[in-house]
């Protein structure tokens, strides 16, 4: 798999773009030219620990689509997903991977292939050490309605949990969420199965634990988002991702990154509690089972 990343100015590509009359802010690279795709480079201090995964899927999709491409990282000094929406819309960079909602699908052009196959909505409960069995007998959401949880200030998950009647404290500080749990300011912290144990390791000094009994599930999708009129890029990515799903290479990437977590989670042995997600749009491809994970 070829991943071309610009570390310095690629004079030939820039010259070709300049001569063609296509500016960096233009939505469509001219047909026949390599796609030059700028993406945000984020640090783990923003809770973004999956960049390699998304870039692997992006390069897989572009190669399956038969596109020539160059990936150009744009380093960010600060980051919020809501701000990133406008950065893509304004042409600061060309693509970003984000949890979807109606606003993002209106402002930007989503590629409606869920990048985690919905696993981002399979939520395990991170708790304080000693509280591992607090939810052992839980069969519905009632035990959580008198407890507090925490989520990101602009995360779609905050609105989803609130819609289902769960008290949520919102904060912009990713690292602070784990410290709030440790300090007892919140009682539990739902984290997706693809991230919970990695985060437990990152904050090992807090001695946080993961409930072994329950999984909260709601429809949720991370998509690649591009500018609304960047059809060449959107169509190439969609075509390539669907080809990768058809030939099994998409699932191989998922299992390479998250297979151990899925095995450890034992999702089919947990009490499954479904939540409604009011943020999913009518265009969400929920009727296509090949796009969604099933234990």
C-alpha cells in the first residue's frame, strides 16, 4: 500500500496545479491530474488517536478506485470538530473524518460509508476502579438516569445521551474527562469498543476500569467529509471503500486495528441496551447490512 505524504513542497505537483488554473481552494482537481488531498494532522492531546487507521482506509479506497493521489498533512495548533467542519468548507484542508450529524451532512459532502462499520456507537462503560460490577444487573437505562456522565462539548454523542434521558456534563477538554471520572465528578464514561482499552492504558495512573456486563448501542457513523462540490474526491472514495468492502480488505483493516479489542469485549455475551440516535439523517444507509458490524 502506497502512502505519499508531503513533508516538503512538492514542486512538480504545485506547478501542475498552478498551470491548470486550479487553486488550492478549488473543489475539484482537474480530471487526469493526481488528487492532492490535504488532511488535518492532529495530536493525541485532542483525543484523536486513529489517524493512521483513517489514512490507511483513505489510501485503500483511492487505490481501489484507481486514483493517483498525494496526501498533504496540515498541522493544527488547536482543534474542535465543529471548527473542522468550517475548515473543510473553507478549503483549509480537503477532507476530514468525523462523527456525523445533520448539520455536518448539510454543510459538507459526506461519503456515506461508515468507517468503523458503526462500532463507534458500541459503547462500553468506563468506571472507577472498584466499580466494575456496579452495572452487573442492568437491563435498561434506568440505573443511569440518576447518575452523571461526561462527553465532549461538541460531540454528537452528548446530544444522543441527553436525548435518551441521561444527564451529561459537557467539556471541551478530552484529558479532563478521564480526570473527572477519577475524581468522582461523574459516575461513568461511555467509550466506544474501538477506543476504551487504549484510553485506559493512556490514563493508567488513574486506575480506571471497564465494565464487563453491558454495552450501550446506538446507530452512529464516522464518515469521510469533503467540500460539498468536491465530487471527484467524494465519488472516488466511495467507489473505493465499497470495492474494499466487497473484497474483504476493509474488514481486514478493521480487524488489524481493532480485532483484539473486539475479542476482549465479548459483545455477544453482554447485555445489549439500544439507544435512539435522533441525529442520524434519513440518508443514513441503515438498510445495507454489509456496511455495519454485527457480533
